[in-house]
C-alpha cells in the first residue's frame, strides 16, 4: 500500500521534480482564464521505474478566485521498499488542446500558497508567467507524457527565431500555439523523454 506524506517542499523542490522533462516557456500555452479542466487527466496514476514507483494524483484546483480550468497535481516517488523518497507537494497547471495534440503548462511560482484563495490572481498580476510545457495523451487507462531537452529547445528556438533567456523560450502564446498546431511539436518533444503511467483509480 502506498502512503502519501505531504512534505513541505517549495519551488526549488518542484523544479527538481519537473524541470528535467519539461520545455521552459515564458507563458502558458493556453489562457488560464479560458482553459477548461481535462477530465481525462483526473485520478491517480502509477509509473513503474527501474528504482521504484511514481504515483501521480490529478484533480481540479478548487479555491475561490481560481479559474475553472486550473488543475493541480501531486507526484510522489517511492523506492523498491515502498518508502517515500521524493515529491509530495502540489503543483498547478492548465491543460488544453493545440490542434491534434494536447499539452499542459505547469505554472511556476515562488509562492507555495498558489492553491489558496486569491493566490492565482496574484500570480496573474505578476510580471513573470513562466511555465514548463509537456505534451500528453490519454488512451484508456494509459497516460503518456512527453518532455523535451535543452538541445531540442535551443534548436527549435533558433529555427523559429525565438529568443532564449537562460534557456527559457521567449515566444508569445500565438506563436507557440501555431508551432504546436503544425505537427504537434514533434521537434520540441522527445520520444527518449517519455513517461508512461497506468491508471490506479
């Protein structure tokens, strides 16, 4: 039996958890105020790794002042002895289709209270809206996530003449979505950086 312990991890811990598999972008790929929750993502998912298991719980972020489409996730890592060794903090994201593909944008904030009433508006009014972008697909009880690499990010940015700020793509939402609609962002996401989860519930 897996047990999730709610540890007090901050923004830096979430960076370790997600950054290795995500594409850094300057703003969400969809407008959070207009996004809708993807019900296919809701539930608990499990990924078997060589050194243990990841358990990912996904739900809607229900708090006063939050847009309907804001979602939340908690990923917890267990070793082979089913002992929790990482994760445990909530992260918040928006999901949305782009052409024939679907992506999530993980909202980054140094304010670990993003799930509290009014915190989203504070994030929205701030000057920085950086996110991590991933492509995903849900087929039956299987969730597949595709991330990118620094090399792919740089190559795509150069080809599209997008500026990079310490590795972060500086492209507006329209330019990014036009690119993703064209071929699902195949040049940005890597089959070598793919994670497959199976639904637990």
